[in-house]
């Protein structure tokens, strides 16, 4: 499919090609004004999106602000390298369920931050993660229903320099702990839902390819978690195809409907082909 092919190309582009791609996408913005260093506005971010969306979704109609999906992020981020993003799905508005959610950051060098596939009957209504934001930009969540409709929500975030911000950890330490995982489990809320909530944390540098080695000043090659799958007893809950915009030490929190007492299983694969796996028993509070 066209959108999957585009995302795959975006995820593995070398550094030089990334810059070429973004220049082609937004060249009309700066060609006459010479304001290449100016911060983006809602208007310029939206122009980037208009040039981009056909490459990702083709000529498919995208319904806006229908209430099916909602995205939240700080209006002004404290740290552009770890901007929290929350995506909410309203199951009452989607009788047939949501198949996937694509998170896009208009102005980032690789705008498709991640695509999340949601398991059938997984009951996911909330997903949060942390992303890098390179300049003032709309963050967009585009949800695809099982029937193929696309629904979009957006929010504008003021942040800059997130993709090239220095790594928080020492690179040697990051490599030594790479692939370690931690899973937090939260009991169902005794209010409107019986959903279980999980938080998965993965140790990984998730280098963007735009960061520099502080000693040599050479660019650190892009190296990030590209694929992630989370299941319960082999029943898919959530999977991700991610890119350079997901922050260092990827962190995902989400709700789901537990089925039985099967273990939670996680597999992550990075761009070097390294595979990391772990599993945990589902705690009794989640049943």
C-alpha cells in the first residue's frame, strides 16, 4: 500500500536524503521570503501538511474534528526532545472500531512519527508517548476505522530543536542498557471503564541521525526502535512502526481490555536488526 511504502522510505532515509526530502516538501515556504530560519506558524505548518498528506494517504478523504480521535500536547513544550502526546479514541463514535492511528509532526524531517496498529477487540481508547519536535508545528493524529474512514485531530505545539537535541544519556551507557524493558500495570478504574492500563518503557538511544557526537562533532547515525508489538497470550493489543521522532528511551502508556490471564508479551526491533523481547504475567488487579 502507498502509505506503508512511504513510511518505510521515510524511516530508513540517510541523513542527506532526509534534508532533500524536507526541502522539496517545504521549499515553497521559503523560496521568496528567505526566512528559512523563521519559526513556523499555524499557516506554514498547514501548508506543509497539504503538500505531505497525499504522499501518506493518497487522495483519500480525511474528516476533521469529528470527535472520533483527539490529540493533546503542551502548547509550549518544556523540552522539545521529550514532548508528551496523548491520543484519545471515542469508541462510542466508532461502532466498528479503530484499526490504526498515524501520528504526524508536520515540520519534522521525517514527518510520520509513528503508525500504531490496534488489535481487534483490544479496546484501546487512550495512548500516550513522547516525541521530538523540530520546530513550531501541528501534531496530527489520523485514525483509520475498520471500515476505512480517516478521522483527524490536531494541536499546535511551540517547540524547536528537538530532533537535533543532544542525547540525554551517555552513549556508552545507552548502548550498555539498550533493550532493557520495564512494564508498569495499573488496575482498572472503578468508574466508567474496566480497562487495564499498561506503561511500557524501553531503554534505547533512539538516535535521530541529526544529533552530533559532542567530542568529534560528527553526526551520530540514526538508530531507533523501528517496530514494536505488544500482545496478551499472542492476541495483538498494539503494534507500532516508528521513526526518528519518537524520543530517547521510548515510553508508551495505553489502556486495553484484558482477555483471560495470559502473559503480556513485547517484541521490539531496531534499525540495526536487533530484537528485544520480554514478557510479564498479568497482575491480578487487572482481571
